[in-house]
């Protein structure tokens, strides 16, 4: 009997099957003439074989005694029930010497690893073993002070992304350290006070940036800003994930450790406050003589942060890069994927949120959302300046919080520096498939369902679909979609040059506040199909650099793609993209962005200095 279809789909969606591992582990597979997955589906699973290093039937039964006592196949049970129940799945053993070496290194931080990667904590996996088996290959850092990307950049290209098959940290401990390689970038100069661990002297502009995550558009833009500020500002970065608070000094592209604190219990989503968090922040603000606080993210931080800064006469800037302050759903999509604008739609279903553990978040829709918005309504007016990146985003936010609808609330678009302004799109040819490229991580909010629908209709619509990035496991795409995998943003031109797209597509079903992938496609000379929502709609309408679908629906997107396939319409859109490249694309650099922020910072600091004691 072959593996049931539903279980096969879950096996693939959860990425539990590793073809190369399976082929190497079971030599008879090569003799069968079957592809590894087909062999496993037909025979291997019934023989109790492991589909990959991520799942061991025997270990699963050993870890879950209640299942071992009944007559049930362990793999089927996990695929149908165990994963949803959060059961430990058991994995093939990692060589103990490697795991022990990793654990003994101060560069591996198990506490940080579990806090940083909540999926690992929820699966109750051993952090060192996970890093060695999967995390390294997935590009995860083993701790806050080991920069995988930096380390790999020091290695000869012939060593590949994982030198000699080792995790980067393992390679560093066994070879790299002796070769003089460094675990992270090192600045040429650091301020004298850093070595003493205290900042007794003031700096004309010492800014504390508050972030929740390390990767994604907002942290990258914040790093761009800090680099562009250069010597004009001294930048500290505060991150809180779970119960772990980390404070760093940013210097010449490096994050240097300053302080660390583990909260007795992490901040709860409601009331979104922690007295202990406030005390720690207050101490760090004074210890490092912070002159201005800029909140980029507030998830997992305490809302009391703004009040603490205000009591000490430290001005605060509060940024909105999404709609978390309106609802922890972040993108304001209800259970039917409809945009709500921060006001609950009439249906009774519960909206989803992914930032907080489900057990910590009370039912939101028509209920706890009122307490949530009341908590933010008390804090946001205390900020000395508020900033977002899109006029539409400002309107949505002030629609819920009219008390901040004044001159304090500014719109400053993200600036970007491009070493290239290229022309990588090729004209569509009537009758031939339209090559469409979708960059980034395609989730539900980024148009995953629309992509799935387009893929099923690709032949009828005459489309060739490419994802330059990755796709959420929630979507099982047909084989006609080419998924190229994650990429570093500077490599996008290289990837697009191999694809030769006609157009790009940004299919977000929520009103994004800026959209970096739209900017990156235009910098590569690619006109874009987008949904007429938020910053994507505003920017496409303002430039003419693409085509707008009036709604996040298959028919609307299909119509826009049909217009894009028309050679005359395509030429007009590409000409608009070229105008953007020579205009805003060059003008709105990181230095331009830094100048806008610097003007805000200096105005607020001057006001604070002039205020009566």
C-alpha cells in the first residue's frame, strides 16, 4: 500500500523528506530505478524507514509513549495529528563530538537560539542539534555574535555555502579560528567608553533604535539608516525576543555587545507591559546616556518604554512599518482575508496573529481588540514624533488614533542605494507565455492564494511563473511554478538576468507601507503588476511603472497581466520605470533618507534641551 495522498502532501509541505539523504542512507533505492520520494511513498514508509534526518519513526514512538501503546503507524500519526499537537518528532542522532563542541562555544547561545527562532522552541527541538542538522543550512545564526553571512564571505568560493559539509560555526571552531577568520565583522575603531562598558560622556546624537527581529525589510532599512548617519550619530540597538533583552552598539556595520538581561517572565501581549522591562530600559538609558529613542518595532517590548523615556526627558520617535499598533494581526486581515482597516468586520470568526503564542493572546475580534487599541491610544500621543512611509498608511493609522493626526506625524519613504540601475526585462512576444517573476517570501498576505490560482490557470492564461524567493508551506504549488529559493538582495539582478522576465508581480492583499520588492524590481528595469492597495497602489499610480489590479482577485490580476502582455502597454510601463530610475530611484538614497531623519532628530533634541528643567 502506498502512502495516502493526504499524508504525502503533508510530508512534502513539512519538508520532512530529503531525497539525497534517503538515497545515501538506503543504497537499494538506486537499484530500484525509482526516484527517492516515489520509493519512500511506495515502500520505504511501510518498512519503517526514515524519510530524512528530520523524522525517526522509532524515536517518535520513544518520545510519545501513548502512541507506542496503540497500533498506529508513527509517520502517519505525526503527519495527521502529531504536528498539530506539537509532539516531538525525534530525529537521527548528530555526532556527539560536534554537538558538544558547539555547546561549549561561547558563540553558540542556546537561549538566544530558541528565543530567536520560535518554530524550534515550539517543536521542542534541541537547539545545538537543530543548528547542526538544519539551522546552519537554512542560514540561521547560532548566536547573536556569530554572523554567518560575514563568516562565509571570508571563505574561498570552492568551499561552498557549507565548507566541507560543516556548519559554519563548527568550521570556525575546528579550522577558521586558527586560520585567522573572524566570527563577525570588526570595526576599525570603537569609542573609548565601549571598552569600559559605560558612556559617561554625552554624544551630540546618541540614538537607541528599538527592534524586535533581526531580518526583514525594517531591520535592513534601519541598518541602511545607521550606516548613512555615519559619524553624525552614535547608534545603539535594543532587541527583545521572548524574555531575552539584548543591547548592542552599531559601528561600521558591526553589532557589538553591550548588555544582556533575561526577564523573569517575558512581556505579555496584554497589557503589553512589564515593570521589570521598564526598570532595565531605564537603567540602560542612563548608563549609556541615550539622547533619543527611535521605536522601529514594539512587539515583545513593553509599551512603558515610551513613558520611561519621557520621564527622563528623552525624546521618542515612533515608526509604523506595518499595522501592529492597530492590531497584532499586523496586516489587518480578518479570518476571510479581507482588509479591515483596524475595525473588526461583521463576521464572527477569529483573526489570526503569528507573533505571540496562541495561549497568551485572548480572543481579539470584537473583544480584546478594544483593550489593545486603548493601550496604544494611551502611549502613542506621548511620542514626540511619529513616522510612516506611505500617505495611505498614515490615513489608516490616524483613522484609528485621531489624537496623533497632527504635524508630529510625518511620511518619510525608505531610501535605497543601488550599485546598479539595470534593464533586465525583455519585451513580451505575442503568443508566447508571459514570464512573470514574484520576488521575496510569498505568504498568504503576500498573495500566496493568488499565486496558487494563477498557477492552476497558467496554461489558459499563457503565463510562465517564477518565484525568486520562497513560498509558505501553506501553499502546495504545481510543478509549473519555478521556485528559485532565497536570495541575498544584491544578487537579484544576477537571478533576473537568467530568467529574463517580461514583468514582475507584487500581489500583497494588504496595504503595504512601502514594499522593497517593488523598488528592487524597478531598479532592475522590470515593470510590475500590483494590487491597488497601500504603498504599492500609490507608487504604481504615481509613476505609471506597471499595471494595477483593482482588487486582490484572480480575474482582476489576470486582466492586469493581459494588459502587461500587450507590447505597446509594456513599452509605456517600461519607459515609466526608466524615468523612475533617473528620478526618485536615484534621488531617494539612504543619504537622502538619513537627512530627513536627522532633521527630525535634531529638532526634537533641541526642543528637549530648551525645555525648562
